C-alpha cells in the first residue's frame, strides 16, 4: 500500500483493516440470515394454507361426524378424537402436523378441546365465504 497520508506505516493499520472487513462480513451475514429466516416464515405460511385448503373440502363430512357425536352426548373433542374424525372424514391417515394446525386454528379459547360452538363458528364463516 502506498497511501499518501502514511496510514500504512501506523501500528493500527492492519488491525483496523481486518476489523472493518470483519464487521462488513458480519453485516452481510446478518442480512442474509434475515432474508433466509423471513423466507422460511413465508414458506411455513404457504404450507399452512395448503394444508387448510386440502382439508376444507371435507368440512361437511366432519360436520356430519360432529353432529353424530353430539347426538351421542359428546360436546367437546380433544386432539386425539379430532384426529380420528379427520381420518374418518378424509378416508386416510392425516399427518400429525396437519391435525395440530387445524386443531390450533379451530380451538379459539385455547382450552385443548374443540367445542361444538367452535366448530359451528367455522361452519358459519365458511357459509359466509370467509374461509
């Protein structure tokens, strides 16, 4: 380096250059990490929407099962019972992550049970075209 101000002669020239380069690299890494994490969040949202769209056509079958169980006196459903109902309605085993997602969306009061009222609220939203 032949800088006119003699900076290269200073004892601090090399550590300053290395430090500045390191800070620049960390900044670039941080920005890349932010973009990566935000794209992961968007991908998760997209997968959630696909799951809900895939199970939405079975809503009428699930409604029938809910009414049948209500007639038998069962007014609340835990996650395991809801998983059985989804599998019955779809005719195939539903993945645990999909069951968790739908259960989390429907369980409005977060008590760990789906009540008949919570399920009816979803049906009303569907009939109004909100779902």
